[in-house]
């Protein structure tokens, strides 16, 4: 007896997509304000090669990406694979957060960022 297949991609309404895009834009604005307030120097909307990142700090060789609802779809996740390979080949670390994390638990976002900075100072090589 075979189990019913569950589609990986389900069509969502334009309203849901717009809501997600608006939240991601707001999350980027909120994170930008918090980074500036805490003295972190990240460039907004940085292009590296053919890819754009929400935030990038050249000194730390660290990018931050804010993932909205669309990144939960396998198609979108798979499209990011070449980007991940290219960026890791340059020795750049990408920290990924959801817009939900930005709105709900900013303290955790900064704990992760601080931990990354501390560990990169101890071991500056990306493996």
C-alpha cells in the first residue's frame, strides 16, 4: 500500500506572496536599524558576483540574508545552491534569518551574530 504523495510546491495566492514580500522588506529595515544602533557596520543590498545580499560586512567577510516565506519552497531553496557554492568559495559566511526571527527574537539574532564573530576571530578559516 503506497502512501499518498504530498506536493512540495503548492500554489499560493498573490495576496500571500505580497504579504511575505512586505514583511521581508520591513524585517530588513528593522535589522538595519538594530545593526546601526549596536554599532555593526554592514553594507545594505551588497552585490557580490552575480548575487545580492541583504547585508554584507567586508571586514568580517560575512553576509546576512533575510528569508521570507518564498524560501520555504523547495524550488527557491534549490535555486540558492549555486549562490551558496560561489560565496563559500570566496570564504564568505552567510548567516540566514527568517523575517519571523527578526520580528520575534532579535536578541537571538544578535547572539548568533556575536557567536559567529567570536568564532571567526578564533578560527579565521572557513571550512
